[in-house]
């Protein structure tokens, strides 16, 4: 317990760690606020003109996309059907529509002129529709007797067809995804702190570590104590960042702020575990390891949509495995599935994946440290 408190004091005596953990996300959040704040209020209730080309008829999909609402009485999409892709692409070129959805036999293809808030809304709708279909197929195999009940709960079917679904009260602004990516980056910045934890347990890299290796305390206990103390403080710092985004920058993260907070805590766990692993596994000086940690959270954040919101769609189309294992993307997708559609299942899948990645990182660190032996200290 004494070492736990000592580690907390060390954290607060590291001004650079505090700056990157709190000040940097707040400053970047202010830039996002001034860039997107007023735009989101103007555009978030605009109907999205979308063209549909049905290579294979899909009445359920058409019913859904025509009836889904931003709020009561306000459809999300202005649906226009075309006979051919060429005709739809001409309309897209003339900006009569903002995107094209090709309805294929068992899939959909989306065509946009350029990345925009409209394409983001179309993609979000398609992603949710695909997830629901996969869920129905899985239940049909395992419990066919429950398919009708599931479809009813997902699409609120009644005797005359599909009932209109409303997104009222949930997050609808496509710009919010940039704040999700900002939170993801803030979580993964903890990898820099994790690097310091890893350095402080390797006797050949610091004087503190040399003294600690002479102590009778088991190395695994030291590693886990450092990790727990740092994670405790970092969770508090992330709660402060989230509070500032909500109360100062007026960001609406939906009605499940508690689950958003849980998500950033899990993300912080992954970031710390990644930093510890990098410090233990990589060879070289302290500066080199810190540089790799910075590259890790910056690249992960970029792939999660911090600089370009549509990159996740591009990756999903060309290399979907990246979206399944990239920590920042998992964090962002968890928040989006929760705030936009209230999809707790997909939220849980993303968080469990994050936890698994963090546990693997931490386990690698512990195994590597236990194998380290020093001829003399």
C-alpha cells in the first residue's frame, strides 16, 4: 500500500505526463468545439439525400431507410431510387444526392463523391443494419424459435410492416465522432506513462529500477502495483477530461455517460498496458521507447478517425481486420454504437476486445520481466 501511494506521488510530479493526459486533449477539444460547434447545430437535423440502386430487391431494407427518423416526424434520409448505377452516379455528380447505396444479394456497397457528414450518417445506418442482420442469422441457427421475437425487438414490426424508428434523444451529430476519437487518443496517451512504469522496473535502465530489483518484493507484485496506481490516477484524469467536454464544450454523448466513462477507463487500461509492454520488449534508450509510444497512440488515433472521420469506412472496405484490433477504432465504435443506436451488444463486444488486448499486453510484459536476469546491479 505504501508503494501504491508512492507511485501516485510520482505521477503528480511528472508535469509532462499530466500535460499530455489532460491539457492536450482539452486544447484539442477546444479546437474541435470552435470548428464544429455551430456547424453541428445547423446541420444535424438536415435530411440526407441518398440514392438507392437495387441489384436485388430488399423490401425490409427499403422500409427501414425510408422510415427511420432523426426525431419524431423528421426522416433521416430523402430516398431516391434509380434504375442503374450510371444514373445514380450522374445524380451524385450533380449533387442531387450525397451518396449511393447499392443493394446487392447479401451485402451493400456505398459510393460517395467525397467524405462528408452525410456519408458518415449513411455509413452508420448501413453498419447498424448489417449488425442486426448478422444477429438475426446467428439466432436463427442457434434458436430458430426466437427469430420472430428478435426481429420484433430490433425493427418494432407490427401487422402492417415495419414501424418507424426514431433516434430522438440520442446523438445524431456526425461531428461527435471526432470527440469520440479525441477521447480515444486521450486514453491511449497513457502509453507514455506506461513506458515510464516499464523503465522503472528494469535495473539496466534506471537507478530507481536497480534499487527496486534488490528489494525482496516479487517483481510481478511491483509491476502490478505500479500499474494499478497509475491506472487509478489516469481514470480520474480521464473523468475530468470527459466532464470538461460535456459541461464546458457542451458535447452530448447521449444518455449513457456512465458507459462512456467505463469505455475510457478500459481504453486507459489498454494504453498503459501497451506502454509497459513497449518499454519491456523493445531494445534501446528511453527516448527511443518513448518515441515508439507516441507513434503508437498517434497512428492508432489516426486510424480511429481523429484526423479523417471516413478512414474507418475505407479500412472496413479494404482491410477490416485493422478496425477489429486497433484500440482507438474499438473505443470510437463502442461509443458510436452506444450513443447513436443504443446497441449495448456491440458496445460490450468492443470493450471485451479492448480488455483482451490489454491483458495480452500486460501478460507479455510480466513474462518478459520475469525472464530478465542481471549479472550484477
